[in-house]
C-alpha cells in the first residue's frame, strides 16, 4: 500500500521520514515517491495493508544499480494495537519501465536475484539500508544482525 496512505500516527510519520533520509544518505540523487501505486480499482484489488510501499527514482539510468527506480516494500506486523508496528521484512526491487530487473529480500541469505544485478558496492549499500531499517522499527522476527 502507498506509504502516504499508511501513515496513521506521528511515530509512523517519523519512521517514514527516517526511511527516506536513510535511503537518500546512500543514494543522494534519488527522489522519494510516497505513492508509487496508482489509485484505481484494479490496483486496489492487490492492495496489501501490511506493507508500506515507497519508491526512489533516479534522474536517469543507474548503471551501478541496473535500474531507474528502487521500489521499497516494508512488511509490517498486523498488530493494530501498536503505534509503530514491527518490521518483519524488506523487499527492494530494481525497476525499469519494462518491469523488475532484480530483487533483494531480507529472508534467507539476503542475496539479490534477477536478470541484471547491481554492482557489489551497491549491494553493500542496499544491505546497509535493510539492516538500518530494522533499527528504525520495533524488533521483528526476520531481522538479521550478522550481515
């Protein structure tokens, strides 16, 4: 679900702003988009209320990342009693106009998969972002500390 639609508390808004700042520290040229999904009936059929989705667009093609945009999906616990739900996992996708080029999921070995993978130095940045995201939110069951 679009990040802009998911903000229900001041704590959540602060965490979301911290996510944007964190990603921009690693990729300063990226522009944040808090509403990456269209608001139409077809898209709403696939809506996942347990995720916060945001995108980061580059001014052009990023050869080091092999994409034009990063789609970041934060999978959250569904415990509605929490002001800031726990982060259960992160999915980062490298996107182009043609679709997904690669994917990094914080489950298992945190290895990227796809047709055109980012350079190793960029993978280090992506892993650091994911580790730091787990520090922004309350503990979830999928965080990985030894990466």
